[in-house]
């Protein structure tokens, strides 16, 4: 695991996002133990309190749970929950602004689709 160098976001939020990415990609599977906060802080060379803050955020979001004496585990359904949240954020952060700009410059739906397909982002068989 590595953290992107994003100086605008606090490190604990970057770490929480990286763990979410690892859950989505299957590196951390549901009901599987994740790396400890001590291991995270050593591997990433960050303060253990920062690692703990990221983990606690994910617990608060219902993505991780604690097994007393064993550590932190991925909550069943966490991957689906992350996917749904990211899908909604994608719409709000990218699609809606794209459509707003497209309206400003009078692009049709067909023109938008043509641009997207030209960039290779959508497989025509989907």
C-alpha cells in the first residue's frame, strides 16, 4: 500500500481512501483481517495516531469492524457499499459537471457519447 502525494487532503483521509481502494480491488476481502495500525504506521512512515484515525473513520463508516484481541476486519458488504458511494460521487463530481458544460456549449447526447467512445472509455459491447 502506498499513499498518493496529495498535500491538500489530510494523511488519515488519504490512508482511509487507500484502504477503501484495497477493499474494492479485493486485496482486503470481506471478513478478512486488514493490516494493523502499527504495521501501517511503520510501512508508511506515519504517526500511529494518524493510522488509528483512518481506521476509526472506516469503522465509523461501517466498512471495518473490530474482533477483540485479533484486530480489524472488513465488514461484509463493505465492497458494495464503497462501490455505491463512489458511483454516486462519480456522478456528482464528474458526470453532472460534464453535462452542465455540455449544455453550455450545446453538445447533443450523441456528441457526448461519441467523444467518450472516441477516448476509449466505453466498450461498445457493454
